[in-house]
C-alpha cells in the first residue's frame, strides 16, 4: 500500500509540477521523432520498495529498458525511467526511422534510450527545480535491459534509498501507445526536504 507521507495538497502540487515537466518533455521528444507525442499526467504514489508487488506491474512482464540518472543538490534522488523493452525499441525505431538497418539497430539502442531518458528526466527534474527553487546536478544517464524483479530487488536492498516515489505515465505516439514509469528512489531526509519545498511553493501561490 502507498505511504501517506505526502498530504493531499503536497501530492496535488507535485502532480502539477510533473504535469508541466512532462509537457515540456513531450514537446522535446516530438521534435526528436518528428511526430506529435502526448505524455499523460502522471499518477503519483509513494512506497517502501519492499511493499511493492511485482504483480502490480504486469505491464512489465518481460525485459525492461531502464534509464537511470542520479540527481544531487537540494533534494537527492536516483531516478529510473522504465519501458518494456519492446516498446522502448518501437520508440527508438521512431527516432531512427529507416536510416539504420536492423543489424545496426542494437548499436544505437543505448544511445537513443539515454537521449530519451535524459529529455524526460531532466525536463521533470528541471521543472521541479525551477518552480521549487532547488538546485540540482545530474549524472550521465545509464541504460540497461533488466526485469522488474531485479530492479525492485536492488531498490529494496539499497539502504541509502528506502523510499520509492512512483509515477505512471502513458506515452502516445501516432503509431502506438507506450506505458512507462518514473521511479524516484529517495532517502527520508530527501523526502522531508521535498515536503518543505512543496509547502513553501504552496504558501507562495496562495
């Protein structure tokens, strides 16, 4: 079950921040694939990783393409962008079109997914940073093919990141629809810092 570590107002504010970030990411990705891309408003839930059941994520029944990036600064978090590998490859195909043969495709997979991840993750985090007045520095994105059980096991056994902020998004391209997740692994102090920044943000807009 999700934790109630964020109040309804804080969750609404965070959802709105991510809505803006996701809209910016969609505009950037539309330019990359030369087609309109719609990213849905994210659904936000907060868990202890040990309380997340793989059964809740049957959309990720097979291999997953994951892009991981670490952000440090006012709020420290490790962020993962997750797509089922088949859908990730479809997105990459849209990016590359017919310019790359199938034999060359795997060679470009990592670079293309890192670019997609970099656009989505930085758009969301940069928006949060701008509107909350928080400074972030980011690591280089890392792409890997994994299964959700492995990813969840790593999160559960990471003592430094005991909380999981989960955002479910839909990516709609004209030719197909992809489902993905943004996972924010956070410490208790980082979550407390996020709550404090959200409270200040809410106070400033009243």
